C-alpha cells in the first residue's frame, strides 16, 4: 500500500530555514508528480508546490515563491521542501501528496500524515 | 479569502441528505477544470472522496456523490451517519494563479 511519511518539522525562528522530507513507499515514485499542501492551525488547506515526476518542472503558490524550493530524489523515493526566510504565517502542518494528472491538473489520491512547522521567536 | 467558496458549516440529522456547494469563477471551475472533494476527519490527513467532479475512489460509499455545473460544484451526502462528521474541501485548478486552489472548507455536523 502507498505510504507517504513526512519528517523535518519543528520550531524555527523567523527568517531561518528548514527542510522537510517525504519518504514514499508502495508506489513507483518516479512515475508521479508530487505536491506539498499545508494547513495552518484551525484553517483550511493551501496548496504550496508541485514537482513533475522527473523533477524538471516545478510550480509554486505565490505565497511561497522565491522562498521555498521543491525537489525530489527518485533514487531515494523522497520528496523535499526547502523552506527559507520563514515567516510566522508559514506556521502549518505540511502534507506531501501524490498527484494524479487529470484534465489539465492534478488531484491528490494519497496524503502523508503531515509534519508541523512552527515559526516563532 | 479562498478562491473557491464553500459554506462554513452544514448540518443534518442521521439518515438525512445534505449538500455542500463550491462556487468558483471563469478561471477555475467555469474554465472546465475538474473539481475534487476531500474529507478530513478530526486530527487526520485529508482523504480523497470524489475525483473528476463525480467519480468515487474504490472504498468510498455511494452515499457520497459529486456534480458540477457552470462555475459551481456540489457534494451530496445521503443517509447521513455519525462518522460523516468532518471537514469537507473542494479543490480545482486556477489558470490565473497557475496552481491548485481549495475551498475554505465546510464543517459537517451530524445532529
């Protein structure tokens, strides 16, 4: 069965950096686009970034563009999110999600359990 | 302010039918992009409920159904059960933003 396991969350000061990882198993990782989606405490879901199956194409939400970088290592079945210049408003649970491409975009058929990032001094 | 608009809350008694609306615009739902729905039980990750406007993944009961028309979509839940109490989110693509958009979420309370 498909498993996505995020790690790397924690408490970090504003302006600092953090790298999240998402270890995938039970799927042919290199065949699928992957996403990060976040959820601030008590709030709704916000899409963060996408990376194509081979890592050649990436796209970001405006709220993180220029600060966050999505990447992947298909040899390790792992997805990453490098988060720089963190702000208080980046505080959220970060989920990795497997994308299924359909009619011009993706939906998310598998989600990890999430990792909490808290940006606070 | 979410790009897709959902009612903050809906409620219904066990056995009843409820619907949750998701209203978008000409750059997302109205442009022909599919709408997908997710269920998030308290303290858990979201789970895919409906994909491609009206399709159910394996294992999702047929009490859940989706539809789309114009710039809006709807999720219907019939035969309401206690375990349906959760947050529900719609999702689509927005061509102006060049990325995924979600509704603000709807909290379903089973009375």
